C-alpha cells in the first residue's frame, strides 16, 4: 500500500525516524512545520493519513485540538504521537477526533502497522493483500509464496513470519511482537521457536547475497528483512 502522508512534526529526531520507517514501504511523507501550513494544505491536497506529533501536552483550546473538534469535509484518518503517557491527554485527543495515539518511543514496525490499519479502516478496499519485493511475491488471501514465479511451500506460521518481515523491510521486529502476533505468547516462551522458524525461512527462501535479501538478527532488537545495502531506522526517544 503506497501512502501519501501529511506529517506535522517539529522534533527533528522523530521526523527522521518516521521518514526512514515509511521510506521502506515506498510511502511519501510531506513535512509541515506549523499547524497553519498543514491546515491550508489540507484544503487543496488529498492525503491518505495525517500524522501529528504532540511534543507538548495540548490543552482544550490548543490549535490541533480545536481543529480536530471542528473539522468538516475531511475524513482523512489522524494518527497522533506523544512522548507522554497521560490518560487525560489521551482522552482529550481521541475525544476531539483523532483516530489513534501512539506513545513514543515506539518500534517503527508498530508505527507502520497502526498507520496501515487506520488507512484500511477509512478505505476497506485498500487493505494490503499482496507484496512484491526483490523477486519474491506473497499473496495473503491464498497464503502462497513464490520467487520469480516459482512456488515456495511454507507452513502457516512461516508464511505469517514472512509476511511480517516482508511488509516492513529494513525495520526491526521484536521477539515480543512476533511471539504475540504469531504464537500468542511472549518472547520468553516463543524465543527458541522463533529462532527455529527464522532458520527454516532463511533456508527455504535461500536468502543471501545472490538474491539480495537477508534476515538479520540483532540482540535486544529482534529481526529485520534486509535489502542488502540498506540501513535500519533508529528507534526514537
């Protein structure tokens, strides 16, 4: 799913990470430096998602909150981010009209998943059902996997793991995320099982220099699909 995202982010470190994460999916991030510039752009340009970083705790009369409360004619989903874990602030933003709030620091894979989920809800026909990457193809409907048209047989969990990795190339996915999503258990329980499945996936897909794709493991970070030569994004504070 190729997205066009409006980003209102003043923190340069956060902006860098957001751009790096979405770049891996081919999404385009248009950066806005102020609320006024963003609001004007929304009148003449269509976006798939509006991403707003709340560096400071907003008040009921804050420009963003006021805009969320009174905006009309614009049903673009809004994903807000904040470094603050405050229930009252979260309630204020969501009740005003934001569709979701992501607390940072966060894993880039969670940012991408939440963004894609919001876009899917706003337009069910945009749900991602197929991935084409570096000669590999994944079909979610049929759970079929192939390389240059040649089928590769995977178990349901191997396909689920492959889908997670191929849908977010260059982004580390933690063992916690993989364990919860595929095995419904935490990393302590699923750790050895995950390692075995990653090993089998590398072998079945014949990943390496020849195919230009590998699965990299990093202690404390998890696993990422690496298009050889690309760097992963850092996690924002």
